C-alpha cells in the first residue's frame, strides 16, 4: 500500500485554467512518486531473493526514464552475472524482471507516441504534441533521435530476415501458390552530405508483395478492395541490396517453398530483377505504359488508337503502327519521341500483355473474406500512401540514413502495424478461404527470354500450368 498526499496553495491559483494546470502537474508528480516507490521496493525484493551465487551486487546506480508522467528518476541495484565466467556482464535485474524497455533514456510508450506522431506530421510537430500531451519537455532533435533508433532497429530486423532467407531459413507461415509483387520508385530531395554525394535528389525504391485481393464491407456498408497479407519495403539502396532485403521480408511472412508463380508488375526499370529459381510472369504497369504514350505521342487520335490496341492485346499491331508513324514523321523532335516510345515497348514487349490476358480469367466475384486474384496496378497508390504522403512535398529534404529509417517505419506502420514495430506482437496472417488444385510445377516450364531494358521475368506466354489454366472454371483462389 502506497499512500501519498497532494498539497497546493489555492490562493496562488488565479483562474480555472490555472487550477487545471496545477492539478495536472500535481497528479503527474504524484504518479512519478508512486512509480519511484514501487520500482525501488521491487528492486529490494529482487536483491533479497536473487541467486546470490550467480549475481554479485555492485551497489546501486541512478537511472532516469522519460515517460508520459515526466522524467522518473530512481535508483536500482546493478549485478555482475557470473553465469559465463569468461564474459562477465553487468545486469539490472529490475529492468529485466519488470521489462523496463526504452530507447536511450526514453520509455517505450513515449517512443511509440513519437513514431505515431512522425507518421502523420513533422518532427517539430511531433515534439510539440508530446509536450502538450505529457508535459515532457522534448525537442524536435529528441524526436528525431528516437525515430532513428526505432528505424535502425527495424532495418536490423529486415537484415536478419534477409540473412535467414539466403540460408533458406525464413519463418514465414503463409502458404500461397501465387505471389504478386509490384515495384516503383519515388524521387526525394536530399540534404547535407547526402546531397553533396548523390546530388539534389535520389530515387527511393519501393516494393510491395501480397497474395491476392479481398473485398471487405466497410462501415458505410460498401465493399472495398484491400491487398491480402501485404508487406512493403522502401529504401535508398542499390538493386542487389534492395532485392535481398525485400526477399527477406517475403521470407519472414510467406512460406517461399510453396510459391509456384510470381507475377511482377513494374515500370520497366532495370532494377526490378527476376528470380531465376521461380516461375515468373512480368507485366508492364498500365499507368506507366499509358503515361509513355501521353509523353511521346502528340497526335491525340493516334494515341487513342495505340491505347485501344494495347487493351485488346494487339502488341504486334502496336509495333507496326509505331514503325509507320516514325517513317512518316517529318518533325525530328516528334520522330525522336516516337522512337523513344517504340524502344520502350520493344524492350518490354513480352510484358505488355496483362497476365490474366494470357489465359487466366479472373472471376468477377466479390465475396467478402475470400482472397481473389489481383489485377495489379496498386503501386502508384501505395507509393503515395507509404512514402509520398509523408516524405514528398512540404519542401522536405532528407539524409540517406534518415530517409531509410523513416521509410522502414512507414512501411511497417502501413502494413503490419505499430505494435509489430515495438515487438508487442508478431504479424499474423489473416484467416483466408481459398479453392484451387494443388498441382506443382517447376520454373523450367516457363519460357525465358532476355531483353535489353526490362530484364525481369520475361515470359511471352502463360506457363503451361494445369491449375493456372483452369482458374476460370474454379472459385476465386487456391487452397493455401
């Protein structure tokens, strides 16, 4: 039983707001005293009941943890752990027993509040919000330090996933025959030494992966499309490192041994690389496919004709049509633009046809709770949601490390959630319903072709896969 008394002078309180402020500070002070008394009593109990042969006391040390109650200063015993004679280490039994976790001297609850605030606003705004809500004095630099610590921990976790994936030790539990992957980039402004080294801006690579789409009924009773078991990764990295880390995330959620086909949607960039050991179908993203027409074809009627042929899957007709336009164009500038479009489509010719136009019929059923095949094209929205909404605009400038740390938190925040970032729970797969044959196949059954531009997953035709060919006669997705 802890009994404390609050005293304050009513004569010094001028108005209602002053009363509220005084009571608030008194209550916070009372809370801090309660916590200090409880911690020090627990520490004494642990000192008496510890394994004295293993833990040798070295006296007490002062500690301070910044919490939403304010700074809590207390003293607790430090011990030498003799369990490993060659590597004796100092431990605080109180911190371990009561799970007093922190980043630096800031408690986890404040760190979580800082991360949540930074997801929605600036570092300065996050510091102001924390100060107003907790009374804890913290600067924008203090919030930045917290976010860097969280981001560094998140990136170390992803690096560990990548190492496990390389050793085929991924712990992913979700089983899916098809994995959809979409990739794109977003240019962000740089600052400081990063600007000196890389220039005024650099492209951040962004990728997502999911096993299908589901339709959920919202509060307004309308059905909404969501990506099932989505994961995301974004960073300023080279192609090989980005691919490695993203594959590590895939291995942390999905049982990669069960994935028989990967459908990869991209903009034709060379950094979107293929996996040689998995059957793949590549698709040129519709947004970029059509955007290139707008950029390169000035004749609106001709542009409309090209789009119609693409939607009808008449790829050879598109190439022939573009050749004729190039040969008949007299303006050298327009001719150069048409050649640019022609080469873009030529290098990505095998990816111009949507994968479901290669023999796969996607059922129109929108049954809630059931995972369906995806039509792709979600990347532009995800680039904005994951990165662009927070990191693009508002004259924002970033260092490479600062941007990578924040991006890792944003990707986790918008997929598995804030609780997974702080280790309060592991990301769990959603309950799913699927129906499809379990017919295995190998990557050797997929046609391979090497192009010049879009090197990933070139496959001119649909792989000869029985269960894939028969999807149109089945219910929306597979038994996973």
